[in-house]
């Protein structure tokens, strides 16, 4: 199976490899209650449970942790996409994603 990378050239290969590695290695961290992100908008945020693994992060902090990497990536694509030939040119979708992640 020889699938092309999402982005052309060597940068596409690097991004695809990073995605595969992160996906393959994050399963154990996400299934372990002690290592996964302690965030759920449906959980009891005041920590009334006595077990330490049920304490959750404050909603705003958790959203910042989750969305900041995506926002930074979108900002890099917007700012440098037309200047660096290895990155894709910014599109309207890039702008919409940036706005979406920034409002979170």
C-alpha cells in the first residue's frame, strides 16, 4: 500500500510519520486513568469524589491545553505558508480553522 502524504514533498512525509507515531503511542496514555487528560465537560468539576483519578482540570485550562497546539499550527500555516515552499499555501479553510481554535 503506497499512499501519498497529505502535503507534498518531504514536509508531508514528516507530518504523516509524526501523526502515525503519535496515534500509535497515545492509546496506552489515553486508556490509563492516571495519564489521560483529566477533562470532561460532563464530569463533576468540584472534585466531590474521594479518588484522586476522578479530579478534573478546570474547563478553561483543559480547553487551552487541548486547542493550543492546533491554533499554533494554523497560525504557522497562515503566517509562513506562502513564504516557505514546503508548507501548503494558506486557504480559506486554514483561516476558518484558526478562528475556530482561537475562539475555544
